[in-house]
């Protein structure tokens, strides 16, 4: 799908509860060729489609972060083409080191790097000309992002970086899953409101006497679908860690209590 002059989208065939229809792979033309942002999974037909679209012009593989639905396709494409993979200088995936190590504010292939840790500690957004931002999994058009607990994620940073991206005032955001976001400010404010409401409800579950994590999980997520159990556990723990970092909660072993 051609989204805007010089920007095309190919959706990877890896649909699921965490990926929506699949990972969006974005092809972006610049004067030195074409970059692909997030080649997605290593599905053969998907990688073939990327290579067919980009052809010999493929100059860089850009990674918003190193979760497997982004990294696996990048590594396969890199091995096959020799095209460099650019990602955050400190990879969160121990088995992977980017060929080109990026930092906040760097310029690469006509794009500006914006470090946005939270969903993953190595998460990057890429700013394109004309008020357009590629947001990876940091801001998505179909759902809230899962924020894992430490050391994989950080909910306090995630919230701060949502506010940062909200206040940038981009006209359009293109994410790694879901449709284009044409009202970024309103959508991000909704995401923030959702987080704050979730935090308030979790804070309200805590008592002065310690409760097991599993009890809190059952109370926080009623009638949870089995395939969402893992992300729910991660999200709850991330919220508890945020409350603890703010001096509002404390834990001993797997038991949490309120300090409020
Ligand atoms: Zn991710």
C-alpha cells in the first residue's frame, strides 16, 4: 500500500493478539535509496515482498526495537542482502548487536532518531519530513502497548515518552501495528488517560497488609482470556513497580502492599 509519496507499507503475515493484523513494514525512499523500517517476522513471502518492492535500492534496515516480531525478519534480511541493520546502540536482545548503532538525535537516511524507552528499553521512533513519525510499538493505532516490567521495560519512562511524543505535535504517526494515526494528540491523550485509570484501579487494590501477586492479578483482570495472561502479568508488575518507584507501594517476595 502506498501511503504517501515515497512511503509504502507491507503487512507481515504474523497476526495475533499482540500484533493485530501483523507487523507493518514501512518502506521509505530517500535520496540514497530505500530503507525498510521493521521487516517484521522472517516469513519468506513477506521478505520476498520487501525485496521485490525495494529492489536494489534497499540501503538500510531500521529497527524500532528488538522484540522478535521485529528483529527476526531484520536478521534474515540482513544475512540475505548484507544491508546494514541500524538500531539503538545498546540492544535489549543479548544475541543481537546492530551494524549501525544509533543514539537519540542521530540522522540516518533522511530520518531523525528519537529514543523512546518504555515498551522496550531500546525502543526508537524515526522522524520523517513533513511532520510524520514512525512510532514502532510505542504508540499504536489499534491498542495500547504492553509495557513489561524491569529490566525489559519501564512504565514510568513509557508514560513520560508518551507525553513527549504527544507534545511533539506530529501530523501523522505510522506505527508497527494497526492503521495510520491521523489525530496523534487525541489518541495519545486517550492512551495516557487509560494508563492513569489503570494505575488508579491497581493502586486501589493494594492494602496496608501484604497480598500475593496472584491475588492482585485475579482482581485486576477479571475473566481474562488465556492468551492474554502473560501480557496481563507483565502489565500488572510494571504498574506495581511504577507505584513502588513513586513511594506508593512496597513488596517483599511476591507480596505487595500499599504505602499510601
Ligand atoms: Zn514490541
